[in-house]
């Protein structure tokens, strides 16, 4: 198939690593991972999550990028072309459609939470200039959630920032931004972990985070851990497939993928090690933190640390950037598809973003006007997360595994993975063919019955 993509190409291997890491590292690591660990009993959840990353996530990540690079188009077009070329059922194209729907659903709430990071960066900026301190973080967070107009405003700003980059094409602004800002984020996290150590509760936090209490494990914990593994690696919705389409031929996929997964996992674990010592030190229970966890716990520390206000500003501003580089990859697959169908890049990006923004109203209202709506013990935002992250992503990943494992021709796989040691290739293929689909199916079926 084609050597290059009509949407543009990453300028180098480093550019791809930055973009893929930018997609992976985001709210999933710093906002979602700690609160899921908090809600699911700590250690056992974390271990199941790590197992899912390395047994299921990594092989599927390789498969997604490989399919993308082979096809060089948006997921739907690529899958259509491969099915034609191999004579496989056109049904496999549904992977691309599932991905686009999941991406739109995820972006709808991701952008609302991305708006919270902007709101908090703004609050700390105001404090630097004499604004009110956050002395009661729970109250500050609560009043933000109570106000639909305020949530909508920040949600709109975040979505605007996302469209801006996607409309311009990914190569320019983004490659340059992540090069400096991601290491900076890593550094602030490291400092927060160091601060956690000074509270004297780092050991206790680590124990809670890594010592499994298997009595807490039920089907729900497995579903949450599997869903989070897919979510955090940007997997199962064709975001990585899309980024793979812009990847130069000579870059080794397995090696690149390993770097991305290790960075992503490190950031998540560090976020946990930064947040829980603070939570414990301030006498909050590590259990049941919910989506507000980082917004109600970290400000406690920023309030008492020397230079805490400037630090709070840096932290939330960098978290915004991390969320931004992820939301771009949520918007890109649908945009690329519409460009292939003849729209301008700008028009396509704006149209998809508008749909996501409007859907985001459900998340916004789930905290106020519609907070009484509950199903399966969840509010509206929780329901969207359940359907998109915990069901659609794993199902998408399962189909991708089967497609790459059984349908794609041997020659294509070997061409894309040239240089991979033979044992690695065989292992990868059988993981995709048998183990990954079985594990994902077992987790989902177990949850249903
Ligand atoms: N991986 C991102 C995060 O952890 C979220 C994401 C999911 C991005 C799916 C793209 C696709 O924040
Ligand atoms: Na992530």
C-alpha cells in the first residue's frame, strides 16, 4: 500500500514517540487512575490493571499501530481496504465505527474534565495575584460542579483548544509543545512524590496501592481494571491506529510501543504515589475518592507547601497540556475519516468537536440538573464511562486482536514487524489469537452474569 499518508507524516521516530506518549499520558493517568484505585480497594485493582497492560494492552497496541501503518488511512478506510485485499468479511470495518463512536463518547466527558484542569490552573493563577486561597477544596470543587454555566464555559475552552490543533494538522504545534511540556509534567510529579515522602506516609500509601486485598475483588474490579488499561493506552478506539498511519516505515513498532507503555505506566504509578500520601496525611480515607479525588486532595498540600500556589499553577497547567495532547488523538480518527470523505480538515474537526461538545452536556448536567438520574448505581457521566471505556474499548481491542491475529496475512505482519526476534513474533501472535481475546471476553462475560 501507500508509502505515506495524505494527512501528513510524523517527521521522525521521536516525533511519533512524543505524539503517542502524548496521547497515552493524560487524565487517565493522573485523574482517573488514582480515583479508580481509590474506588476499587487499592492493591488488587492495581495489580490486575498492570497485568492487563502487559498481557493484553501491549500486544493490541502493536497490532493497532501495525494495521494503521499498513493502511495509511483513517481506520474505517484502512479496514475496508484490507478486507477487500484479503477477501475477509466487510464486517471487520465495524472496528473503525466502534472506535469513532467510542472516541466521540470519551471526548465528550474528557473535555469536561479537561475544563476542570483549566479552571484550577486559573484559580491558582488568580491566587498568585492575591485571589482567594483554596482553604476548603471540597467546597470549591463542589461549587464548580453545581454551576452548569461555569462547567460549560471551561468545557468549551478545552474543546476549542483541541479543535485548534487538529484543524491545523498535528505535526506543527504539537510535536514542539510535548517535547518540553511532558518532561516538565514528569518533573512536577516527581517533586510531588518527594513531598509525599516528607509527610511520612509514602510507605503506607505504597502499601495500600500495591498490597492486594483479594477479598475486595469482584467482577466489577476486573472490568474497571481492564477498561482502564485500554483507556490509559488510548487503545481499542483506533486512536493509535490513526497515529500509526502517519508513522514512517523504518521505525520499529515493538520497541517504540514499549517506550510508550512504560512511560504511561510510570506516570500513573507516580500519580498514585503523589496523591495517596497527601490523602492519608490529611486524614482523608483513601477509599471511595471518586472523580473529584485529585481536585479535593492536592489543593490541601498546595496550601501548606512553600511555594505551593505557584506549584499548584504549574501542576494544573501541565495536567491541562497532558489532557490536551490526549484529546487531540480522540478527535483525529473521526476527522481524518471525514477528510477522506471530501471535507476540509478544519470543517471536519469543527463538526466532530461540536458533536462531542453537545454530548458533553450530559456529563455537565450529571453533576447538577440531572444528578438525580442514576442507572446501575451510576450517574450519567459514570454511565458514559462504563459504556465507552469499560465496554466499547475492550470489545474494540478484542476485535482488533482477532483481526490482526487471524485475518491479516502473514506477509503483512512480518513486513511491519521486520527486525522483531522470531520468538517475540510467535509469542505476540498467539497472545493476539488466543489469550487476549479469551481474557477480554472472560472479563466482560463475567461482569454480565
Ligand atoms: N490515554 C488517554 C489518557 O490516559 C485517554 C485516551 C483514550 C486518549 C483513548 C485517546 C484515546 O488520558
Ligand atoms: Na494514559
